[in-house]
């Protein structure tokens, strides 16, 4: 649940420059905000009406919000507290995730994809948190430095993950072996479990919890680095994998979610995406992986 704070004039209705009685609502935007209200978020409206004239516009404003069928928890004539402020000057309403156009005509409230826009907004909020978190930034920077050192020592980067993270592991390994943005020498990378014969044999003979740890034991060298992806931090095969890396002396990092699960015991080696939403966590893992690859390959660009 979040507290959203919306300006009125210019954001949910036309900006009349003082002629407030003739303000026309942006119906589609109001429907959108009502959806946030229905989802359990706190909705506050605020307005600077009367701030320079001393006129009390509360009664008119309340009447308009009622006529426009705008649901809210609080109307403030002044500046309220909140998590997100959306208006026509600060967090510009035209650049937020409102329905495009902000039509004043009566529209079907389902005429835009609210769930898609909410997903995009959640993604933006989590990425912003990552970008402004000094600890996470220092962890990612350390990982980049260690990966560069691995390639200087002719080692390789080893990825591992389950389900969607299994696919993400393959994706990121391919960025190193082939290329990310630039033509350069191939860089050693592998995703554990991609040999289906290994996967099924180990799973059958030793159990699914050991599909990664046994393969790591077979192919890893001290010059390598392991990057494990687990959105929950509780996958037993990833836990066993990290324990095996510790026994072998293989440096590692774990990409996880906000909780970190059982893997959180590794503290500084766990990069925790500040979200509990699996999809958002996976999106962040790919962005972090792309950044690592981008920071590495610049040293290996082939010039003609």
C-alpha cells in the first residue's frame, strides 16, 4: 500500500487559472486513480486554490470531486505528506502512467490497461530504489570488479538459477560468450544445468537438490566466479550450490529478492532487490547482469 498525492487543477481537471467553477474533469485519469483507491492505496488530493487570494474553495472543490466521482481519503488545501506526488509541475502528470491523452470525455474505465501501467510503475519504483541505494550500488560495483579480475586471470563466470532464473542464467551467459553491445573477444561463461544429460542423471542419482552443486564441483576452478539467481533465496539446490562454492573456495554472489531467504546469511554477497514481486525481481536481475556485462566487455573491444 502506498500514499498517492494528486494535485487537482491541471492534473485531474483542466487548469482554469482561477476560474475554478468552469474546470472540466479528466474522466479517464479519475477512473485510473479510483483503481488505485480500490486496490487499497491511500489517495489524497491537494490544491493551492485560494493560496494567494485567501478565498476558501473547499466547498466547491468537494462538490466537484463528488460530481466527478473521484474517490479519495483526504482533501488538503496545502501541502500533504505522501509517497508519490503527481501534479502538473512537480512529478509532471503528463509523464506519469496516466492513460495517454487525459481525455475529458466520458470513457470506459477499462479502455486502458491499468494492470500493465501499474506493473510499469512498480518496475520504475524498484529500479529507482536500486539506483539510489548506496549499499546495493557498492555490491554491484564490487561484483563488476571481481568479474573483471576473473577474466584477467583467464577464469569464467558461472551462472545458476531455477525456473525463470534458469532462463535468465542462460541469457546472461550468452551475453558474455557472444557479445552484449560491442564486438570483442568472447568471454568465458556457462549456465549450470543446461546439459540435459547432466541434469537428469544427477537429478536421478543424487536428487534434484544437487543438480548444480555436483556440476560446479566438476567444472569450477579457483579463478572462476559464481553468480546464483534465486528470487526467494530458499531454493535448496542453490543453497547446496553456494555451500559447495564455499568448500571449493569459489568466490560467489547471489542475486535475490528483498528478503534474501535462507541465503541472506551470506550478507554482503547477497544483492537483494527491494521487492517481493517475483517478476520485478527477475527484471532487476537482468538489468544488473546487463550492467556487469557492459562494464566488463569495454575492456575487450576489438578495434579494426
